[in-house]
C-alpha cells in the first residue's frame, strides 16, 4: 500500500464550479500535511498547509480527518487559473525521520 | 532573497557519462531532498538528508549518488549505472524533522536528457 493515495483524475469542471479532492495516508504517526500545486513543467509550490482544525484561504479550504486518515481540498468558484495538478504531501516523523511523502497528484482542468 | 537554486535548467548527457546536478539553498534548512518526476507521473524520492554529512536512500536510489558536505548544498550525481536517467529532477529543502518539519520549498528543476 502506498503511503499517500490520491485520485489522479482528471477533473474537468466549468468556471465557477466547486470541486473537492481527497487524499488518504497510511501512517497514523504522520505529523504535517500540505497541499501543493504544480503547473505543467514547473516545480511544485505550496498551496496551503493543513491543520487539525481545518483552514481556509480565500476560495480554498483544507480539512484533516486523523481518525480516518484523510485530507481534503475544496476549491470554490473555480477559475481558469486553477487548472493544475494538486499534490497531497504528508510528513512522516516515525522511523524514516521527517521524510515527505507525495501523492501522485490530481489533475484539474477548469474550462470557460 | 532566500531560496533554493538548481542548475543547470537543462542538461544533455551522452550514454555512459556521469553528470552532477547542483542544488543550493540559503534558507538555513536542515533537510534537503532529491526527487525524480517522469511525464504524467508523481514525484519519486531518490535521496534525502536531514543533516550535514548524513543522507538516506529513497525509493529509487540505484544509479544515483549524493553528498552533503555543507548545509547549503546537496548535489546529485547521475551515474552511468542509471539505466533510464531522462527525467525532470527536483531538489527541495525544509526545516526538517528536528524543527517540526515545515513545508518543502522546491528549486525550479533540471531537465536531464540522455542523447
């Protein structure tokens, strides 16, 4: 079983739509959680960290469910510029001492 | 400005040659990582280092080597033993596990092509 699993998509949505991505992780000792965005042929960039209480940044909302070991990202009022691949990232503080695990990414295309 | 720099951006290698990819950061980060990304695929960990003079193999370390002689630098050598080296290589750094492991910052990547 992979450490971090994501639905690869692709998700194709019209502008203005709400879209949600989920990610599951296997190690209950994981400590830190992040969502990254990667544009085509570019490096990943941090979109937002994910906190236990959930957090929001404008149109983006991230949630963490430790009991079920999943993380979600909700994008409201989608824009064309949201088209990208979204990566779920989990930090392991167990035996592998701080290693970061990346999901394969979920591809989003927003169409006009 | 603080950041993480990879060079070169594009690199062409003949079969049988070793090449070294540079990664430098001035963020005072303890942890540094090397990932490989193939088209349409996720990031795969090659090597990582949590502290100077120490590094660990990732999932696909065969055919690669690294060193961590300085905190700021984590070069990756792609050796001739790597059978399919053509890929996009990404270097990243973070504060590391000893300081709560904040998010990772990435360099702009190096596209390696074997010709």
